[in-house]
C-alpha cells in the first residue's frame, strides 16, 4: 500500500478509497460505541481521525495505541460523522510500530509551557506549535533560495572555520586540536598555535561576508546561507550562540540599490509565507491571541499576526537617516519623560527600545535607518564623502527595523577605496596581515559593492509571532545549553 501524507489525504482523498495512514497518535478517545484515534504525520497542522468499534481489534493492540505511539492504520475513507473534519478513516487494520509508555511520555494532550518544551527539544517537534514553526522555517528557507536564484544570484559556500573576525568584536568560538591539558608554549610562554591543526589560531565564523565580497567581485551577485556562531554571553530572547545567516553581496550596488533589494527580499519572504503557510499561520495567530489575553492591554500586539504580516508585505518601508532618527527620539515623549532605559544622543548605538519606538510608535511601519556614525559601525563600511548634515563622520550603513523585532537586517555599501579601508583597519586594531586577501581585492579591479545580513531566526521570529528565538530553531545553542 503506497503512503499518502495526511495533508494530501485531507485535500483530495475520495470517499470509499482505501488508504494507509502512518504517523503519531495525538489522542485516543473511547466511548461505548466507538474508538477515535487522532493521527498526525507532520505534513500539516491538522490530524486525521481513524475510527473503529470496540472489539474489532484485540485489547493488546488497542492498549498500545496511546498518545505518542507510532502507528500505521489502513481503512476506508468515509464522510466524518463529527464536527471539525470532512473525512475520517474507518479502520480495518492497525499496526503499532512503536508504543509510548503513557506513564513516561511527557507530551500528554494538555497545554505545556514553552520553557518545559525546551527541556524536551527532542520531542517538541511533535507539538502543533513547533511542527508549525518548523514547516514555516522550511518554507522560508526554500523561498530564500528561490528568490536569489530567480534574481540571478549565485549561492556561495563560505568557510565555517576561519582565521578572520568579520565583525571585529572578538566573540568567537575557538577551533583547535591541541591537547588542552598539555598546551605547547612559545619561549615567551604564550600558546604556540603553530603546532595547532591549521598552524594558526582558528575560529568558527561569525559571518560569511568577507569571503562573500570576494565572490561578488567576480560573479557580480552572490549570496550565502549558512550557520554562524557568536560566543556572546547573552541570555536574551533575541540571541543565540549558533544561528543561520543569509548574506547577499552585490557588485555595482550602492546604498540605494542595497535598500531596494533588502525591502523587496523581505516583502517576498513574508508574501511567500502568507501564500504557502496559511494553515500554520492561522494556528499560530490563534495561539498568540490566547497567550496575549493574560497580558496587560499595553503589552499586547497592536495587530493580529496575519494582519501584521500583510501590513509589512503591502506597505513601503520608511527611510530615514540615523541623524534624523536621533532627532525624533530626542523630541519623543518617552525620552522627555525619561522612560527609555538607555540614553539617546548622536553617536550612541541604538537599542531595541529605540528601534521599536521608531517602528511601532512613530512611523508605525518598517523603517530603514541609514548613514550611521562611523565609530559605532564595522571597519568595512564605506565612509560618506559629505557628513555635513551630521555632527560627525558617517558611513553608508543601513539597518532594517521591524515591529516587535527591532533590527532584522544590517548592511552597508562596502568601502572600495584601498587607502581608506587600510586606514580604518589600523584604526580598529586589526592586523592587516590577517586579511591581506580582503584588502587586495581593493587593489585589483575594485568596484562599488554592497551587501547585508539577515538573521534567519529573527525572520522566523517575526513571521511566526513567537516570543523567544530559542523557539524558532530546532535545537537552540545558548550559554550553558547544548544538550541536544
């Protein structure tokens, strides 16, 4: 008997057709005249119901059909007699692949907290919430590749192990084969990395950008999509130690082109989710509405999930400079009433509370901030020729800010002038010898180019409405947590 996914059966199965359903039991309910078994195989948020009368199967079989058990049920598709489903399976054969001890199986049919589910990350994909999140995650990963392929980009695989720090922050995980109980030392007493596997210090990458730029300066338009790592000791709802980044780099793109691409890309991804994940989004929206009933009115989302997604998809993003944004914040009511936790002033790195005020309270739409102070941005960003409108020197940076998230994309036009880039490298204390290959591209056929990074988990956070980034990746890596 060929296997048909439950999603397909619910959409197209004909009455009277013999089918075999394979999946995991969500619930079993017994009455005097019938036994109802709800099965889900992960292909859809919906379950399919199998029905049989008591006594048709042996007690030994029925006893094993409990929540969490893996089963195969063959039967005839019939019109459902109950509400909530169009069809159901009149069971003629039940096979239990793997039972689940009801006294030990932790996912009983009741509401579980997200904190508890993180402790059983090996089982939480079986819940409605996490199966929905993971299906949306898959759909958007596919959409990323489709968008770039359809727009003439080439997928570039950049290194996961690297000797360079693209962000210059130093928060990197070290990669080594040295014996930590017997480290080789130089005459000065320092660790002798020349005896390590790569003959030098090596780390897990924080970004594929630097290598991505090399690809763009040959193929014109490339993108990377891979895991990145930051050893930042942060336990916030917005940070992970291991996460996925999407990083396009484009030759001959200046700041305006970069902004246009970022806006079009985000709208495409949100639109793709609305078109292809509507059942899962409706479920997550209902979940979010129930969750927010317990919150004070002031803390509730201003729009339901689907309305928020359509709003972003259909509206133009507001574009303002960092200097203009600071002026707005200084004149804002929260600043005047000292309700911001962090200070506001030209030259400060904006915090999430500032970004969300601009998006959610002032403009009430997504915002692209540009032309940040040079001192708070990375060394590779192109310096503005004329910063007369700002109190200090600025760079051609751009950040896309979303409601509920804050920064979702960070990018810039890249510095293509060798002398300026080299001077900036020295300013921030990077040894030019460590990125000689990156600098050399500015000597051999340099070109204007731009790029940005989109944190994939932050995108999933926005699209699903989940409140914690740990709940949009299958197995989160955070400080003191790498259990699965």
